[in-house]
C-alpha cells in the first residue's frame, strides 16, 4: 500500500494536526518495515526539522488509489543514502486507517495562480483559476503542451478575504482532466487539478474562502429579490 516516492505529512503525536502546521517529507526507501524519509521540512520556516529518536508522530499520505491513509509512527534512527534520511517505523498495511474523503464546496473564482513543474519540463507561468474548492481547482492552461492528464504540478495562489487579510497557498496537485470551451470563436483549454499534497491549515483557509464567496453570492441574490 505505502510506496517509495509517497509524500508524507507528519504531525507530532501530541499535536495530531491541530496545534501547529505539520511537516512535509517524502519516502525515499522502505526496508524491513522501516521507512527512510527525507528530513521533514517545517512549512513555517522552510527549513528541515530536527526530530529526536523516539519522537512519536502521526503520518498521512495519498495512496495510489487516491484515498488518504494515516498511521502512527516513530523515529527509530538516522542514515545517509546520498543525502541524510530519518528512519521511521511502519506498522504495516493492515494497520493503516483510511480517511473518508470529503466532498468540498466548489465556487467560481478568478484568481492569479503561479504554476511550476518540479521536474522543470516547462517554464513556470502565471494564469487564472476558473473555480476553487478544498479538494482542488481548475485553471486556464494557455495550451501548455506539458500539462496533461496525470501530470503533477505545483501551484501558488493568494486568497483575498473580505477582512483585507491574505492567505498564501502552496500545494502540489494532479491534473485529473483536460477540457475545452469556446469563447468568442477562440478555443480555451482548461485543466482540473486535485490537491495531492497540501497543508491542512491551507486547505481549511480555502474552505473558508469558498464559504465566504458562497455567502456573498447568496447576499447578492437576496438584494436582487428585495429591490
């Protein structure tokens, strides 16, 4: 079930994804029920996080079946495989807990979004979102030939709230669909993206933004009916 290359989100066991932002990392090897992972990165500082041997964590990852799984783990040691790695215990596939994926509210949203490919197969570019939800977004592709169904890309966008606060989103997403529309005799290409690696707090901010936009829409309808 778990596999080399899987992106892990780690939270200290006492935090359980509630008190502070979790760490992000990637599995580089699996040996005898032990996960070898890159040093976790603290999203607040962008720097590797030092975890002592014996530190207990809760891990989450996206399975190849597109379901999210969680399990308890512990730092068991360190190693060096071309780069320093942490060794984490793995309880086995039969101890994984599957998290029921939620259906998110999706709203129309025209926001600037920066798109980058971690493998540098295309140059980073800026485009517009079409819609947004806690589970993903749709963007105009500009007919970039390298964005195809199944591609994994990084997206950056800013959420502007009515309170004049801004929240910056940095996430990894998978292209799940390419579709087209004709606008003034011009065919426009779009891509539907599903988040595969996003910080829980960022996802909650997206959900908050979507509900705010939904309430604005209802308010406009109410004003029209009463005018």
